C-alpha cells in the first residue's frame, strides 16, 4: 500500500473540485504517459499533457472534477471521479463518472489513464 500516493491525489482532486487544474502537474514525471478516455492517442511528456489540458479546458465555461473514491493498488491508485461542466458553445451541462488509474514510480506519476468502465479500470490497477 502506498498511502502517500493517495494523499497526494486527495490534495490534487480537492483543487480540481474548485476548478484549479494547475494542481498536480508537479507530480508528473518528465515523460509521463497521459491516456484520455476519448478516442485520442496517448500524450507523452509534461508539455504535451499541458497542451492537451489547455485545449480540453478551453471547451468549457465551467469544469470541475471531484473524487468519489480512491482505491489504493500500491503503485497504481484508481480514482472514481465525477466530471461536471458547462459547454462553452452549447451551454449544455454535463456530468459523467470516469475512472482514472494513476501509476506512480518513486513518488512521480508516470502514467495516468482515464476509463469509462469500472471493470476495465479495476483490471488496470491489477496489472
């Protein structure tokens, strides 16, 4: 068990729930692999992740991510999260549950993968 990894993510998600998406970037390894839930290729490296997030967040007037559950899998932590946002152009309000598998090595996040299926997400932390 790596409660320190869970504690780090609790702090990140507390900020994300306030809409502060700058939080957490300091945890990323230089060559982090970032796998979004949408049909998009994974991004690699801090700069690519930052660019992806800027583009993603530009689509929303308001957007937050709150954590509902943390499952400590040792080097990988599975977070059940609720993403809520208001589309910039459509004005549509959306709310979805995602599962984020955060993989740590030596205190840094080396990979984070978002999934929509709980069983698949659970398997991701058992690998």
